[in-house]
């Protein structure tokens, strides 16, 4: 800028040709993109902070959409459940990890607090249930299921859980 301040811009340059098809000069259209570049950088930094937070916590965290499919899951959740980084993304979570009670009897989705959270918009804190690992074994958990809201509408659910095996032993 005239004041010495740096800025970002995008430019489109087109050649202008005479009747013989020879380039006589160029026309350039420039646009100041400083604000959009700053917004992109702020978004990138925010996404990185969120990713680092999810990767750093010891509790399992996953989010599901209104169809009950996993939208995101952190490494602690994958580790506790025995799944790889992308194995649960896009999959219906109830059938994978919460399908049965501790005694092995069926746990209908319609009775599952994780499912009910998006159905009724209510927070649930459950202190003594089990989740099922990929290998078919279960482990005791305490979990919280909270609706994700946008403009007062439930758009998904976030579940945080922790393995309470040691607590139960004590």
C-alpha cells in the first residue's frame, strides 16, 4: 500500500492481441484478499487447536450426527474401543459399541441415552454401563451425552466417556 503496509492480493492477467494474433500488452485485474487470508488463517489456527485438544485428552470423545453416525472421534476413544483412526467415521455407533447390556442382553437403540440425547435434546450422565470393543469384549464406563445445538436445533451429539475398570476394582 502507499503507506508501506503489506497486503495479500490475487491477480488475473490476460494478454491483449492485435489482429495478427501478436500480444501487444496485458490487462491485469487485482483484488485485495487480505481480509479473507486473515480469516482463513484464523480458521486454520482454530481447527488446529480443536484437533490438538481432542488428541490430548485422556477421555474418549466422539460426535455423532442425527443418523447416529460418527462424525469425529479422538485417539483415546479409538484406543479404548480397539478401533483404528478412521474405522468408526461414518458408521452407526450404537450397533458397534453400545448394542448390549453388561449381561449380553440387547440394548435397544430407542432406550439408549446416547440416542435419546438427539431425540429429546436432553443431557445424560450415566455412571455405570459398558461399551463394547472391536474384539467383542466389554469394559465399564461412565459417560456424558450432550446435544450439539445450532440455532436452538439439535444437529448432533457429543459423548465423552472414561473407562472405570480400576474404580470398580477399588
